[in-house]
């Protein structure tokens, strides 16, 4: 009797956990401008973290300069594309 009850409980738990939902949450669709805004913020955060770690002595001068140049170039590209998209008529 106990084994049957445990089996039914096990089936109920697996059904509850693995049953597909009918109304699954969907991600809202982002525009290219929203995506670029988020990307710009991530690049700025990375630059801030890089400066902090350099000042803490975790990066040698050469690595810091290369990383900083790479992040600044990426930021410039993102900002240029944002400006381009904002200048276009809707």
C-alpha cells in the first residue's frame, strides 16, 4: 500500500515538474536601438571594471592598454550605430 502511494506521489511530482505550460512566458521583442543601448551600458561597465582592476594592480600596462583600446573601439562602434539609427526618420 505504501509503495503504491509513493508511486502515485512520484508520478504526480514528475507530472507537475515536467508538464509543458500552455502559456509560457515570452521575451518581449527588442528593437535594434534597445539592444545597442544595453550593449553600450555593458561596454561602459567593462571599461569601469578594467580601470578598477588596473588600479588594483591586476593588469600589466600592455594588457591594460590593449583591452582599453578594444573596449573603446567597441563603444565607438556602438555609439556610431546608435546615432545612425536615431538620425533615421521613423
